[in-house]
């Protein structure tokens, strides 16, 4: 073989090697996740299964939304699974850790900060399938395209959703850019449940609208045995900790109404005062704690109405052992299940002052798993489900208050939803950090410790309450 032939063969081999390398690179790039969204590339008519996990709501609450979405997207199947709340988070965390988790999952609004590393934020643009069935001479077939659509902006969230949502779902990413980590189907608010029969018997015509009226009503409604000092009828399930459902939310609402800035810029600020509070020498959070615990302190005979011997607040209210309790729209079904014949009403949460109207926002957020292969399609479904046109069936089935500003006036016609919805624009929350359970436990522990140190003169008690507030703030901050 002459030298010329050898050079030709070497050149051909080198060219073949270059072609192979190029093909490998092309294949790797084609399988590489989309650089902008983190989601795998999909074909226009690829069949996709989105696993969707939630707590509480049965399948029927989402049936209309899922069926209408899959009708418009015939290549998409949504596998919906509901868990018991007690098992939900453990199963979710295990599944995500083992790469068998869902594409879409619900988290409580106080969990979003803790779950940020597990969530894929909404991208600026989404690459989504738009598929339809077309007829041809040989029958019908799927035809589709990959379409680029815009994601929501933080400004859109603030304009479209009620105020609590932006505070809970928008966080800065590693580049310090605000990103959206989830969207809600509804936003529930803390309200007052009351027994009209017991109110009538005590000569009370209307539910309280402020805390002075609440205190006066508790005095009229509370019945204590003169012989045994047993609480026969509590004026309200109020003042305790672990036998009060959502005691943290109740006390947080009192603190915020009293002028406490609960959190700011990703940190807890229980010692910070609202700008509406001027020249105050008293800590508003400590004063709220003192007021709250007075109702379960036996020496406060004029307002004493609760203690640790009482059943859970929902149970007490259902048994007519408490004339008032605080809760959310989901408590209606719980009370009716325990006492089908009980007549009760719901009113907005009492307020302290017009400048600081506030109640607690309690709801669930739909997010996309950071490990999902179909992040863009998952976000497309969430945007679809939470839109004005499609969320109405969910709201009608669950009787939860809307999260959309545009639907507030329309939904106010529903008398069952109205007490909760009427205060949705003043509902808020506070940042619970990376360990929300630590934050909640710190508040509950603070309430219980207060009872071991109450008593003495007013200045001593105020000082003690302030110390407890500082201690709780430090415990919560350590969990951040």
C-alpha cells in the first residue's frame, strides 16, 4: 500500500471519528434538560403522565378541572392521589428523596420556604404541548406543536391574587431574582364560630365585632359550677394551647392586630412594632399573649373560661360545651360530622383597631417538583387549574374562599363562604422559616410556659410575657 493510499485511509478514519463524536454530542444535547426550565425536552405528541399528590380534598373536587384539561390535552394523563394529612408529608418527603415522587404536589402556605429546594419555580417561558385530534382520509390522529407561552410575573401575582399569596409564594432565587414557587386554588381565613341558641339564652343579639365585645360576651356565656368550680359551659374555646385547634393562628392574629410585625425580609420580628403604633412603651406581642392567656387563668375570675381539662375546641363546640370557637371553612364539615343537628353561625374575626385589621390566612399551594421530567407541562396545568375560568368548579365543590381578586364579589353571594371571604383581603401570614413545625411548637410552648409564670402585679407579668416573646423569637430564628 503506497503512502498516498495510507493518508487517504487515515483521513477517512479521522472523518468517521469526527462524525461519530458530532452524533454523540447531538444525542446528548437532545436529551439534556431544557437549560431555561430544567424540564426534559418533549415531542409534540408525546404521551405524558403527571402524578399529582394532595391532602384533604377528594378526587371529586378536582374532577372537572382534570377532565377539562385532559380533554384539551388528549396526550396528558393526570394521576391524582389523595393522602391522609397525618401521613402526607412523610410519604411526600420519602418519595421525593427516592425519586418516585409526584410531578405536582400540595404544600401548606407556611411550608413554602422550607420546600423551596424541592420546588421548580415557574419559568419565564414554558415549552408546552398543544395537541388536537385531526381527521384525515385514513381516520383521525393526534397532531400537535410545541408552543412557547409566558409564565406569570410577580407583578401579575400581586395584581391577580389576594394579598397573602404574593407574600407566601414569591421568594428570591440564588441569583436574588423574585420567583414564583406555587399557586393556590383557594385561600381560607380564620373566623369566629358561634352558637346562636346559647347567644340568645344569654341575651346576646349579635356576634362580637371587636375584642372588647368578645370579652363581655365571654363573661355572659361562661357557666362555672359554684361547688366544683368546673367549667360547665365555656364562653369560648380560647386561651389555651394544644386543646385549641389552630391556637398559633389565633394568637398570631391577636399579635398582628395589636401592632406586631410578625416577620419581615425572611426573619421573624415579634419585637418589631407596626408604624401605626406610636410612642408605645408596651410590647404588642407580649400584650397579646397576656390578653389571650387571661381567659385560661383561673385567678382572672371575670374572664376565666378555659383550661387544660377541656376537650379539643372543635369537640367542645360540637358538644355545646363552648359557645364560641375560632376556625376555618373546613371546620364546618368537621362540626357537622360530629353534631349533624347543631345549629351554628360563622362571623368574621373580631378586630382591635381599624388601621390594623388582620386575620390569618390558611391554605395550600400547588407546586411543581424540582425532579419532575415535565416541569413545563406541570406548570401549565397549575396555571390552568388556578385560572378564573377553571377554578370555579373546585370552589363550588369545596366551599373554600377564592384566591382570585376577580372572583371575590361573585363568590360573596354564597352565604356559607361569605364570612371567610369577606376578610380575605386582610388575611395574612408570617414566614415560618425552614422548619415550620419548630416555629409552631415555639408558640405553643410559649403559651404553656406563660401559665407557669402568670400572676403577681401587672408590671411583673408584662415583663415575664416580654421575656417569653424574646425567647420564642430566638427559638424560631434558630430554625431559620
